[in-house]
């Protein structure tokens, strides 16, 4: 959730509320809330848009996004592997 925290901090540094960022980017408030509060990882295009609007560092935010997405995928793979292993031993 470091990416979510970074995006929220950049927005707050500009003194904007979610509604202002939504208006400036054309993105819904509910989507921005998912990104900031629940850690939804934006698409690359959306991440660039948010970064540019918030005067952030594109490279830094992309690194955070890749790291978080990789962690999510590793968790999914790990869970699936454990489920298959449990099914194998159940037979």
C-alpha cells in the first residue's frame, strides 16, 4: 500500500481533496478512493496521468506499482500452490 499512500500524500501536498483530483483527471471519485484507500493499482496509463497531475516522480511510482503487483501475484501463486498441494495429499 506504499503506492496508495504516496498518491494520497502527493494529492494532499497540493491541497486537493479527492473531488478536485477527480475533476482535474476525469476519473471518478470512487475509483480514486479505491486507489488511495484500498490499494488498487492503477493501469500504467492512469498511473502516468495521476503522477503528472500530482507533479510526482513517474519512475518512483512505477517502481512502487511493479513491486506491489509482483507481491500480489506471488501471493496468488502461493495460495494456489498450497491448495493444489493440499488436494494432492487428500487423494
